[in-house]
C-alpha cells in the first residue's frame, strides 16, 4: 500500500532512498500505483529485466521463476502458448511469481474495440484476475484502454496497459505518424502504464522518449547482450544502450532462457540494465 511517499513494509532509510536515487524526480512526482510498484521492485532487485517466459510447459515456467526470480523484476507471459495449461496450475504459477515479487505482463496485444477487449480479459484464461499489465495496439481507438481497465474493475483489481508505439521486428508497419498518435492518446490516459518501444534502435527510442516525456514508462523488447539478428525477423540491440536511450524496462527472452548458465545470464542483464539506469539518472 502506498501512503504518500512511503510504501507499507518498506523502510524509509532503506529502499525508499535507493529508489529515489535510481529514479530521481520521477519517483517523487509519480502518483500511479502500478508505476510506483515497478520503480520500487526494480530498486529492490537492482534490475530492469522483464523475462519473456517463452516456454511451452508449466514445469518450464516454474523452473524459470525458481531459477532467476531474484534477478528479474517482471514476467512477460503468453498464456495461450502453454501446451499443458490448466486454471489450477496457472494459479499456482501466479502465486509463485507473486512470492518472488514479480509483476506479470500478459503480452496479449489486444487490438479490438473496447467492449470486446473487456470481455477478452475474462474468458477461459481470465487474464483480469492475475495480470498486472497487458499489451495492446491502439488501431481500434483509445476506447480499448477503457475496455481493458473495465476488465480489471470487474474483479476489483488495478492494472495498466502498455501500448505498442514501436516494434522491433523487421518490416513491421508501425510508422512514425502512427507512433506519434499512439503516444499522444496514451499520454492522456490514466490507464496507460506506458509504451512498448524498439530496443534495437537507440535513435528511434530516443525520439520516443522525447515524445513520451517522463510521466509514462517505456519497456523495450529487441535487446540482447549479443546484438544482431534473431529468428524470423527479430532484431537485437544492446540493453545498456537501450536504457540510456530511454528504456525503463528491458524485455529479455532467449538471452536468458537459452543461455548455458541461466542464472549468470540473468545476473548480467540485471547488472547491465541497472547500471545504465543509474548513469542515465546521474547524467
């Protein structure tokens, strides 16, 4: 629970000073509970890493959380890609993520009208009951954000929406004009947690940061300590450079879960991203 500048259960002479040092005036000025939770968690773990948990089994997902949960700040899921999904098993997985102090972002990329998006938050997967954040396109208009928020409201939970302002895949159709309109409408919405940017192109990311300002977060896929091209048109940039260019969270998948030493890889991404944030704040 947030009470002014203090978070219940978090000492003023411990974590709060650390989060203020890392995030500067953005922490002091922020009144969005979801954003403040993100800043708090990153400061506690000294990591800006969102793990793209792209494993097709419940056991594989549980193993990831147990192995690297202390080095990451959030989990990015695709619930519909899990071959052996069950409601009971998923509930246990979410409880495990909660115990590891991980926010869950369901990368659903909603794109329909508000009413349909609201209803899609329920359904078989009942995303509204366990996700803290979801991703969405704004191609259908700004009512999509209100529809998604209505999904959380129906079960008495708070949540936030990350709007896709950029993509890192080769040949994607998000152009500069569309990106500008997404940012303009998203900045007006209290339900917009922030935006998805392109971590593989620092110059594009800097322009996005300038347009977004400091009131919203930017999370970026397309980063890897080994830069270059990935599978099926994915491109990778350096996570340190992405954070310096304006990223507030780096989404990492294969760079961690396909590494020979998963714990070491997660630690390297955590350190790289955190040091970049401290440098950006100081500069």
